[in-house]
C-alpha cells in the first residue's frame, strides 16, 4: 500500500523541520561507523606505533569496500526516492531488493579475493616490512565483514529513498555499540591483539547486514534477483563508480606517500584521515536528507521544491562545517593524545591540524551539494569534476610532496586542492539550475 499523498510529495519538503527529521537520524547512522573506527584506532594505538600504522595501511584497503557501499547506498537512494515521490513505494523497495543482491555478490567476491591479495597490497602500501605483515593479517580477517557492510549500505539506500531514517539508526547504532564493547575486550583481556580489532569489525558489519535483510523481508515478498534490473543499476552507477575510484586513488596515494615519511607520519595521517572521514560522514547527514527530498520532489514533478531544498541544505552544510572547524580547533592540543601516547605521532599531527581546520567550512558546502546533485541524478557532472580535481589537483600535489620530501604538509595540501576545486565547481552547478530535471527517471 502506498503512503498518503502528503508523504509522497511533501510540500513541506524544503522546511528546516523536514530536513532535520531526516538528517538527525542519518547523522547518527553516518557517524556510528567512523566513530567506531576512531575507537578502534584509539584501542590499537595503545598497542604501539606499528599496530597503529598497520591499521592505517589495511584500513585504506578496506575503504574500498566502504566506497562500494557508499556507491550502492547513494545510487539506490536517488532511484528509490524518485519512485517514492511519484507515489510508487513498491517500486522504490524493489530497487532495494536488487541492490541487496548486488551487495551480497560483491561482498563475497571481495572477501574471497582479499585472502591471496592481502599480502601484496599491504607490501605495496607500507614502507616497513613489520607494518606490512601486521596489516595483511588484519585485512584477511576484517574483509570477512564485507558482505554485511555492503548489505547494510544497500538497505540504507532504499530506506532513505522512502524517507525512513529511524530504523537504520537502530540497526547501525546497535551493531556498532556491540562491536565497540567487543574491541577492547578482544584486544586486551582476551589477548588477541590486532586480530581482536579485526574480529570486532566483522561482528559489527555482519550484525548490521542481517538487520537490514530482516527489514527487507518484512517489507516485501518479491525477493528474487532480477539480472536485468541489476545490470541497469550497474550501468546507472557507472559514473558514481568512476567518481568513487578517483577518491580511492587519492586516499590510497595519500597513505602510500605518508608511509614513506616514516611510521610516525603514517600514524598521524591515520588519525587525521579518520577524523576527516568522521567529520565528512557527519556533515553528510544533511546531504542524505537532500538526496531523499530532492529525488522525491523531482520524481513528483516539482523542480521549485527541489531548488528550495538545495538552498537550505547548502546553508546548513556551510554552518555545520564552521561548527566542526571550531570543535577541531578547541581540541588541537588534546585529540591526538586520545589515540596514541607517542610524541613523534603528536608532532606530525600538529602539521595536519591547520589544514584540517581551514578545509572544514568548504567541505561542509561540498558535501551538501553532493547530496543535492546525487538526489537529482546529476552524477555525470559529479564524475567529471571529481576526475578534474583528482588529475589536476590532488595527484600532482601528492607526488610533488613525495619527490621533494615535503612531508605531511604536502600530502594535506593535495587534499586541500581536491576540496577547493570541487567547491568551486559544485557551487557553480547549483547556481546554474541545470541539475533540476523532473520525472521518475532523469
């Protein structure tokens, strides 16, 4: 049964209250995983600089699975939201069914391929043999959670599309709280060390995946895979895939270059990067609301409502970025100590901090507009500007930092170029209005 018309094409879609009702639960969901990673980093960091560096290296490889999950989630949200906005909830849920089959297949493939490839990948990214060996061991265990991670991402996608952000909050938060309790227990009292951290990751991701499958089973009985729809989703997700690949090239290159500057540098980079991911995903809560509301408005034929949402979320994103910058400024002297007592790592983290603070307001706007354009299905434009920012900004800067031994400051200068190019181009696109194309499909 379809929801009543006011929920399908809500004329209050651009109101601050409606945006907040979707964004706040999404904030908890988005923050839960990186918050757990921060807890994990802090637990492992007290084992010493080598385990911390190992998690930095192997975590960069595991971010490929997280990237694929984001791809599935965001792509599914946009497609489901348009159908929901057009009054067809069943079709919106059907997008989630096929996305879940795709998630399961890709997750199992990643878990299998990582077993023989963990060693070569870790050696390619790590500048130290001891770090590489530890990273490979962690990765072989942690990647077993990839199917659950991707199933949860697909589930989040269709549920956001039908404007349900409360159940995902319960599912994700519950799984991550369980794992946050397990991690220190398995690492220290049980004595599994770095392996205990990986097992805790697998538990969180698997439990979360089962929760989302349960929600899908309750929603529909039409659960058979449809290869034609799955292939269509793959084709429609091509631009997001290329865009995500550019991001992965950036973050993997950053970790590889940082590791060449020493164990302390890559440890500090891990702390800074995980804090960045945490901030980015928290700021993305507004973008999630934008994806759902913009998609529903355009699916329901209202370009004006979609533009009103875009204006409000852009302002909200910028203000949220400023708030995060102030928090990071206040914690500059204490936050690195939460993760490791190593003074060398603290000294390297001090190099990162000014870059982190200065980029946050720009990042807040970029993430909000990403949500608007993904909800509108304007992913080809996002693909093009991300490739431009990567090839013309980040990658040249990062390798200049390596060849001229510029240290972490050079690495984060590259990240700054990545953000600022995206900022300029997404703001231009927003003002142009070319993204606001109405209809069930773009």
